[in-house]
C-alpha cells in the first residue's frame, strides 16, 4: 500500500485534480483555475507521484480518469466542498467596497427585463461589482452552477436538479405582439386569426419559452405559419414593428417593449402553460455571502410585483 505523505499535498493540488476530472482537459482546467497549462501539467505530475498512479490518461479526445482517480474523486471533492463552505461562512461581503465579478446566465429576453434595473442599483449600492452575463444552453446549466462557472441563472428553465436552489421571480403568460398599424384591428384574436397570421419564431435552447409555446399550439391543432426563424429574441420585436408579422412572447417583456405604444398586445384564444421565471443557484454556494447578497437584491427588485404590474410571487 502506498504511503501518502500529507506534507506533499496542498489544496491547490486537490483543486487541480477536481478541475481535470470535470473538464477532462489540461487546457480548459488551466483556464478555469487561471493558471498556465505548464503549471497544471506540473501539478498533475506531483499528484501522480503522491498517489503512485497516472490518475488521468490521454486519449484522442480527452484526459480519462484511471480506476484510482475514480475512487479518489468523490472523497476529494467532498472534502473541498466542506473546506469551501467553512471559509465562505467567515467571509464578509460589503457591497459598497466589494470588487467582484458575478457570472450570470440568462437569455437575451431575460437580459432586457432584468439588467437595466439591476445595473442602475449596482451603480448606486455596489459600484465596483461587475456582472459577466452569458447565454448557456439549458442542458449545460446544472453542471455550470455546480462547478461555479455560473453563480446565478435566471429564466424560464427546466428542472435543474435537486442540488439547485430555485426561487420564483415572476408568473407570466404568453401573448401575441403586433405592430400598432397592423391590418388586424380587432380587440380579440380567434383561432382562425391565429392561423391567418404569419410569425417570427425564436428558436433557442437558452430558455424553455419556445418549446412550451410550440407544444401548446400543437396540442390545440394549430400550425402557425413561420415566416422567419431567428436564434435569439433581440431582433424579433424590430421585425414585428416594421412588418405585418406577429410574435408570441411573455406579457412582461411585451409591456416593457411597448413603452412608446408601438405595438398591440393581444391575449391568445387558447390556454398556454404559465411562464414561471426563476432564479437558480447551486446549494454548495449557499454560504457565499456575495451570491446571497446578489440573490436577495434581484428577488427584492423583481419578486414584489411592482416592476411591471404583472403578477409576481
């Protein structure tokens, strides 16, 4: 049995082990740890000497763990989580002086709704705090939150797993957006009207909006005519403002877009599933005072119901 000299092991070596495990790449592990690739390679050599095992073997596409690495991963990761949580409990976060970047995942639609208000408050209450906003596919979010690559996720998202903490921000509904001078001038839409319109369709894997709306229309036997498919939301309202195309979107976003009364907002003649916009973070970072502060700030701004007039919890 190999004797492990604890004096030869430090936390940075263990963090490197976990990073290589998670990313299966020395290059990506180096980027995430803010180290050079030679430094990570050197750390791996030290780990191999300590455990007398290769730990990770290079294949054509990745660094694959050995049996020894598989046995080590769970206990090492658990130990690091305990240490990290203990340190977080004793670290303070003072918004006025904090110099920190938070990584947030949200769609461009959520950005439109959230960022103007949040950045205005940060400028006043936490002037050195920065936000790094990213658009991440839903299927990658749970792991990104767990790794700490993302601090907070906001949006209409699928279940991200038991380890992710969810807090509801907004209960919303889908509506139909038309330009103010659109030929359709009735106050209500019928199913036949829905069938007669042509649409801009936003097809994105960042949020669940499109999947749910399409499924509901399909269940009702309504096949919309799609004139334009786009991969994100930003351009869609501009297209609607200058054409006779329609757009299905959440009411809260439509109300924010319609500050200059350029559009008409019409309720749909069929029942679509409600939209529950939430804030998500990983349970392993609940002791992080900074993330806790930002979560509470966003909840206070958007979960009171006063931001748009749309019902919120």
